[in-house]
């Protein structure tokens, strides 16, 4: 008698993420596939983007390679039909991700680079102004500050969407840190932006408060680098994580 193939629910699949000694299972078009033997799935992560224990059908369809690479690995079961038919997303989002798969994961990694670059540049140009006395550097720092503050809410919103869609709102350590630091980054950035608007010469005519203003700029840089670091370690886990 032919042995029946096990069925998995999405909740049961969560146990097989390739960590804590468990194998790494993924789902493609209803098939549960064991990719534990692949060197490209260390600790259940692939290319720093895909995590085992999930239905990756849409992501694999958007990958640069075809699904034929999965034929190298054994099928260990199937996704329960009711689970496959009822994704835990609104219908319009499911349809959107089906037709444009890259929207499922790419918006946040793309947008998040803007506040990082702008806020790091703010401090950099401010320091260049102090070293050279060239007012154009201070003005450039002001424009970069605008860019950083304006793009931070966009990065936060796309990050929340990615957290909900791809990580099922799981409170991972990196996520908790980002949830704390990101609003702080925006509030501090907005405050410094208003300060510079009300006192355009805060760095030009040096005074005691100028030290505090410069300290705020440097703090913005440290915050955005920290947020980027923890976000990066979520996507590209460090050894031992």
C-alpha cells in the first residue's frame, strides 16, 4: 500500500524553520519541500531574504531562478488545501502580490536606504561646514535633514507592512528594537528640523546651544545606523543567531 503524504498547516510549518535542530521546510504551490541539505539555506534562511517555515510560492516565482531548482530536494508533505486557499491577508493584497510578487518584500529594503543616506549625510556635511567654513556645506546638511525626516515615516510604514506580511507580526528581538528606535528617530529628526528652521544660524554663529544641536545631528546618525544594523541582522542573520 502506498504511504500517504503528510499534510501540514501553516501553523505546523512554523516549527520547521531550520533552527533549534529542526529541518528547514518551505512550501511551493502546495508542496512541502525539505531544503535542509542545501548550503544556500543556512539556518533556514536563503539569500538573506527568504525564511523557511513559510509558503514561499510568490517569492520563488519572483526569484531570478526557476522553481526547477526545488526538484533537487525531497517533498515531505503537502500544505493542507484549506490553508493554501485561505492566506492570512486581505484579498486585494493577495491578488496584488500574486501579480507583482516583488511588492511583497522589496518596498522596505528599497525605501529604507533613503533615511540612512540622508541622515548620515546631514552629520557629514555639518562637520564639513565646521571644518571649512563653507556655508554651502551647512545648507546641504539642511537639505539632507529634510530628506531624512520626510523618508523616515515611509520607511516605517513599509517596514510595518513587511513585518506583518512576511514575519506574521512576530516580536523578534530585532523587530522590537526597531519599533522603539524608529519613532525616536523620527521625533528627534522632526525636532531638529524645526530647530534649524527657527534658528538658521545655529551652526554659523557658534554658541553653547550649537553643541547640543550638533550632538542631535550625530545622534540621528547613530540611531539610523543602529536601526539599519538590526534590520540587516534580521535579513542577513549573524552566525549563531
